[in-house]
C-alpha cells in the first residue's frame, strides 16, 4: 500500500495525542497527578494539538475536505465513520475536564465524570483507527486482531513517554510516568514483533489462480498487462517495500521506538534533576522518529489482493 | 446509506463474460470509456494523455493470462483474455466502508454506484475492493466506477436493442452478455449453468454478481503436439537433390 504522508502523520500524531490525553486524565482522576495549572495547560495543549493536527492532516488527502462532515453519518457500517464520530465526541468532554483542571483546579464530580468519558472515547477512537485497517479483507497483513491491539499499545506507549517528559519538566508525578513507560515500551515492542512474525509467516489464501478463477486449469501467469503505464490502482495498492529494506527499517523502528526510549527511561529512573528531564525529552523525540518509521512500514509492507491481477503470485 | 439494502429485490443485473470467446481486442474498454465520458459518471479524467506518463480512469481493463500445464509439456496450456470491471457484488465491502453514504447498492437491481455529490474522495472504498475496480478521479476529487451503464439500460430514448451496457453492445466476438442473474430462467443464468460460470476470487466472500465462463478445453494440447524437425527437412529425399546436396557440400 502506498504510504501517504498525511495518513502516517495522522495516525502517529493523533494516536500519541489520544494516549497522552487518556493517561493525563486517568492518572489525575486516580490521584497520582495534581491538577497543577502549568501541567494542565501544557498537557491538554500538547495532546489536543497533536490530535487536531492529526485529524486535519487526515483531511489533506481528501478530494473534498469541505465535505468531511458527511463522514460522521455512516457509523452503522463504516469504521472510518465511527472513528470520526468518537473523535469529535472526545473534544467537548476533554475540554470540559481541561477547564475544570486549569481554571477551577477541580477534577472531581461532574468534571471527573467528563474526564472519564474522555478516557473512554479517546481509547475508542484509537481502536476505531485500528479497525479501519483490520476490517479490510483485501489486505491480509492488516486483517488481524493484532492491528487494533498494536494501534492501542503504541498510542498508550507514546502517551506514557510524552507524559513522562512533561511531568519531568514540571517536576510532578514522581516516578509513576517513567515506571509506566518502562512497562509499556517492552509490551508494545513484543506486540509489534508478534505482528511482524505473523505477517511473515501466514501465507495469503489468495493466489493469482484463485483471483482469476483459472487456477484449476493450470499455472496462471500474467502474459500482458492491460495498460503500459501504471494506473490509480497500481499506484495506490501496488507499493511494496523490498524485503531486505523492510528488515533494515524494522530494526531502525525497533531501535528508535523501543530500545532507545527504554534506555532513556531507565536513565530517568536512575538519575534525577536536569539530566532526567533531558533524558525524558530524548525518549519522547526518539519515539516520534521510531513511530513514523513503524507507521511507514505498516503501509509499505501491506499488500493488496487486487495486485494478483497484475501478476503478483500471492 | 452505506448499509446494504435490507429488502433487496430478486433482480441482480450483471454481466456474464465468456473467456472462451473473448479475443482480447479491448473494444469493450474503449467503448466504455467513450460512453462514460459523457454518461452518468462523466467526465472520466485523462491526465497527461499524450505525455510521458499518461494516466486516466477506465472502468474496463483487459488482462491477458497464460495458463500453462508444465507437466503436459512446454506447449500445453492456453492464452486467456480477461476483461475486468466492477462485479456489482452482493456483499460489496466497498459500500459498507464508505463513511459518507456516497457509495450505495441499489435495492431495485443490485447496481453499485457512487453519489459524487456526497463523495469526499477518501479512497477507502478502493482499498476495500478486491478487484481493483474503483479508480480515483484526481480532477473531480471523487471516486469513479462502472455504472453498468445505468444511463443506457433503462433509457427509453434508445432503441430496445441498445438498452444494454456499452461494452456488451460493442463486443465484436459476442463474449459479453448482460441480464438478470437473480432470475434462474434468464438467458445469462442459463449460460452460467450450462458452461459452469464462476466467480473471481470467490473465497474472499464478496459474492460477485458478474460471472465468467471458463475457456473450453483445448483439443490438440499437450503431448500430441509434434514440432517440425528442421534437420529432417534439410535432408533431401530424391536422388537428384542428394546429388545437388553433395555437390554443394564440397
């Protein structure tokens, strides 16, 4: 699949934004983070900006961005529509909780309730993003429950590492955000690794023989393509990264998204003061680069069954 | 609504394409492009048509496959031309993934269409289609697809014989048939029964309405084939030619 920059930015930025929003609220509701005004402004500012930038980026690749509101209408059948609905619904409750935190210093009662709703909706939005891809039978690499699980794991991990960087900057929250990161980073790594193992192992049930229905007559090969220049379908669906580049990029993603942030986070736990803050920021930056690589690969490694008609053996 | 119709009619309009008769001339694709450049889904864009990298939307694409049987010898097998277009599936996931309601399946005859006024051009439907039948229009910012010539088949301004998809009326080999595949007694349903019509990528479960008729088995394929022995031909039979051969071989 063609790795469109707008979709890569959308899924990584808004994923991390929702993860940060979710953990910020959850830790506060449970009494692990004080409702400090500075942290509130920075935390909600960054998470809601990431979410908004992501959502706006996702509309850049639309042919008619001005009609994007129509995408909220078909939630009964479409995961993309469901994602839109819960993404929009997250805003008012998250903003309400943020108002309680920042202006009133109050995150209990009705404010806390709206925060709880925001946590739920943020999680649902990320799950819906994963399901958009997981529900496509036409892309065997995505058509697995590991897809939404990975989207959730990476959003939470991104959120935890960014929360660690923020709380370090404000000197709040103690070691809890770092401890969360130390737990979530290896977990997300293991889940991503099992996703890669799965897509390497499981052969597609679709072949050029089954696609053309001619498999029973003999071995099918493409003799002549229908056109000399690649068409939309080939440009959109035919992108495929070479296996040897994929292996290298997977290693790069693992180092940047998991190993380095993990090492920096351990450093945060072992040191303190300015050095710990610096390490936490490095962890967050490395993770961003790692997630962008991982997300590029998520698209580039995915193959579409329509390419069987263009000669892929399957 | 991108939910599939709850009470669809029995009518399932579609095509039956005979792979035994198709000669791979691409006339269906050309005639489709011509009709639909002015029809329901018009315009069909062409970007840089005379330049280095021409591109454009076509609803019909004709692939040519080789089906070989290596175990029967190097020449066993056949060439099969396969015109491909939207199959107007019974469970079209290109419709259900649409977030706006632009893609829909008609309850009355099963035709899958795009309402271009509602399409936001997110391209998700093209990802959900297993057959690569949907092509994006970068000029209009909307998705395009085969309409089964919905603007011809019910068009009372056309003579009755012309109320068929453009690709069908054009095919010089008579390889394309249009009709109601929901009616077991229709000509197309009978053809499918008689010839063992099949679905493309049946295992993915989208239940295409369009059917393909398999090429008939070749009668002279496989081991019966004897290539000409060039060396034998070069050795003359008659006494006179042998003398000439000896003369020139010195």
